[in-house]
C-alpha cells in the first residue's frame, strides 16, 4: 500500500482537531471551526458533516451549532473507565434501594442495546436479581427508553435507520410510531416505564443521566417484580425517587470534574 497523500493526512488531522475542539467547547459553529482550523468554511462544513454522519457530533436543527454526539460520549466513557461512573452512582443506587425496597440498576446505551453495568439487589425474598452484564434491546427497557428519549431526533434516526424493532415479550413495543409517541411522553415527564417489555415478570421505572451538554450518559432505574407493579399508578409513584436519584448522580459526577 502507498503512503497516504498529504491532503489525506491534512483532512484526518483537521478532523481530529475538530473532535478536540468539540470536546473542549461543547458547542461549535461552522464559522468558528473554520477560523480555528484556518480553513475555508466549506472545508469546515464538510468535515463537520462527515463527523455528524458517523455520530461523533450532532445538530439539533439544520444550520445549527454542533455539539458532542453519542459516539464521542461512548468513547469518552470507555476512555475514563466505566468504573468511575459506577463508583459515583453506586452509593445513590444503594440509597434508592433503601428508599424503595426494590432492586436498582445503572445501564449504558451501546448501539441499539443497553448494558447493565451495576445493580444493587432488593433485600426482599421475591426480588429482581443482579442484572450486571445483561444486554437487552434499548426500546424494551425503561433505562433504554429514557436514554433514547434524551437523544436528538437526528441521532435517533441514525441508530434506527430501518425503524425495525424486535420483540422480547408480547408487551414489547414493535411499532416505530408507538415508540416515538412514548419517547415524546418520556421527554415531557423525565422518566420511562417498562411493563414486562424486556422480560416477563419484570417492570421498571428509569431516568436518564445527562452531561453538561444535555446528552445522555446512562440511566438509573428501579426494577420491580410485576406482582408489585400491577399498574402504571405504582410506576408513577416511584418516578420522583428515580428522577431525584438521577439528579443526585449528575451533581456528583459534575463535582468530579
């Protein structure tokens, strides 16, 4: 294979510099990017468009400013180590377990799935067990839906380009239109509910954790046997505790910076 052309190296270098600038500034416009890189606006726009296409940056509206995208967040989380998030969140998960008497969990979005990275089990005899390491389609979990609702429409469309949704149980949401309606409602209320959609016999209430830009980092949830969450009223009663726990973790993560 031949050596990369100087122009190719320049493009890669500028793209990497843009990623650093986005990470430092959190918000960046095309004109600013062009000035900081010393390139034409058309070049800056082309580079930012390429980064947006791959999920490294995103725009909330056409011609708007760019900010860190989910891929950058995922890479960042891997770089600093997920153990740091667990360390900060774990005491709050314990507090939430004590408040509710139910199992609590922390999960991350990976592509179109969520992975449970920490869990604190309920002391009750009948309880949801430790789910650490379990991977489930995001749209079938409360934590996953909370994170999806916090994504921009552009990023949501990128992840679900085919708008196809798999079913885990008979209660799973399989209609894209139905999922969109639910995500809009989650955006209004600040929490998501799962009524046996990922696993029969398991329900949950979750809220997303956000970074300084408003992008979702993870989700905290209370996970309950279906016998103790027979209706949405029970779920709604747990929501304030879950959203408060999410807020507390966000504040503690911010204090770590």
